[in-house]
């Protein structure tokens, strides 16, 4: 079986999600670094645009096909390697977990990723303080919703759903990493903080952390 190739960047939270998923599944893969900052960003080079025309990471190459978008890649891995599962068995529980994941991947992250931050400063002329205020605003709104949902659901356990880490957790941890990096106040989100700490006790999460990657600056 051909090993998957993951095009990644150490600080990309979207690539971070996929690294965790691969580790949980026990799938060995080859890593290819795409530096998003050096020399104007390697994601803009024609060679990488042939792999992902969006010029984004991650991209996964496996068995002759190229996959993009982190959640789609993770769903592919879930179906290709069903055990251990990243989703609960019950359809309602699966939808609930996917909803948590999408709050992060569809609502929080797209507003705060590096290309948005560059646009805010370079095109709109925002100061670094204004950019930081933007970032913290969307983190606070999104995390407040996640915290409320976690506290309302009877199935919230050691992790976002029960006592096994899954899809929602592997989306949450990279977003918490970014929030801490930008000095967001997480003291008002004790459940999120607790779950993040529990995840980071697991080898699959630890091996995926940005500082553990070979391309970490």
C-alpha cells in the first residue's frame, strides 16, 4: 500500500487537524513542507499550484489522487481507515460532533487564517492592534458557542463527546493553540481548556503539535 503524502506547514491549524487524524488512525505518511511565509510563500509556486490550485495546505496525495480541504481529507481517512473511528455510532451524535467541528473549521478559522490577516494589514491598512482585536473577537464568539454546547450536552465527557478523542477534538486543539499564540483569554472557557489539556496527554496529539514537526522554525 502506498504511503499517503501530506503537504503541510507546521503552524497551519488545518494541516495540524489532519496530522492528528493520521496519528489516531495509525497511518504512516510522508510529510512535505510547504512554507507559507518564506520567500513570499511556497504555496504560490507553480509546482505547488499543480498539487492544489487554491494554494492552501493541507493537501493529501494517496493512491493516485490529490485531496484538499482538511475536513474532506479527514472524512476520507475515516472511510478509508474506519478503525479507530473519529465519529460516534449514533447518527444524531455524529451530526452533533460534526457541528462542533464545523464551528471551528467553517466559522472561526476562515476569518482568522494567515491570508485574511495579511489582507487586513496589507490591503485594508489595519494596525497590528486592530488585527489582533479582529482575531480575538472571532475566537471569543466561536469559543463561547462551543463552550455552551459542550456544557449543555449530556454526552460531553473527558473529551468533546464521551471519553474517546475524535473529530471535534482534533479540530479544537489546533484552534486553542492559535488562540494561545495570539494571547486570547481562555480563562472564561474552562471546559474547552480542560478538554484541550486532556487531548495533549495523548501521543497522537503530541506528535502532531507544531513544534514537533520537522519544518518548525
